[in-house]
C-alpha cells in the first residue's frame, strides 16, 4: 500500500476538515504526489506558483518542489474558489492579501463578500432554470403516462 492509499489523517483547516495523505509533521510531498492527491496537473501547480496563486513552495537542495499539508489546504481552498467561478485575478489578489498579513482582513472580507453575492445570484439563476427543467420533464412524463394508458 502506498502513502496515498493509506487512510487520510483529518486536519482542521480554514473551511472544515481536510484529509491529508500523511500525518502532520511528515508532510513533504513531491509534485507527482500532489498531482495524485489533488487531481491537478503538474503544469497547473507550476502555473499557480508562477502567477502568485500558490504561496512559496519549499525546495530540496536539488530544486525539487516539496509541498506541505498547509499547501494542500491552500490548494483545497483554491479548488473551492474555482468551483464558485471566482476569476483567477481575484484568487491571485486574495492570495496576495493573505501573504500581506492580518492588516488585510477587511479587504479580504470585502473580496469574499462580493464574490459570495455573485455566487448567490448564480445559484438563484440555476434554481430558476431547474424549475423550468422540472416543469418540462413533468409535461413529458405526464404525456408518456397518458400514452401508455391508451
């Protein structure tokens, strides 16, 4: 059994409980291990680092990246932000604010609050669309039941 196949250890992160392939304190992952754990590509991980979305990733004496559980937590948050449709520029800005420190809490809150409003708007639009789909499906289901009785 490989490290990534073992039962993940639960670690409390900023948005809930997250499973890690290794216990805290033994958290040094190669880029290929992070690829296997996250489903992201190595190209995407390097790109995140290049554009400033990923904080500084430690390197070995030979220059190989070594990711930590904290990096995995950050990638999990980035994944959630991506799922909400947050623009990359906003994610990069958020990452910059996090790196700048606690004095940016207000600006971070504003950025996330504005994005939350956008997400809620999209959810409302999707709910309306779902109602239309349900209505159409009901029409077809009713028509099928009528034709089956004939």
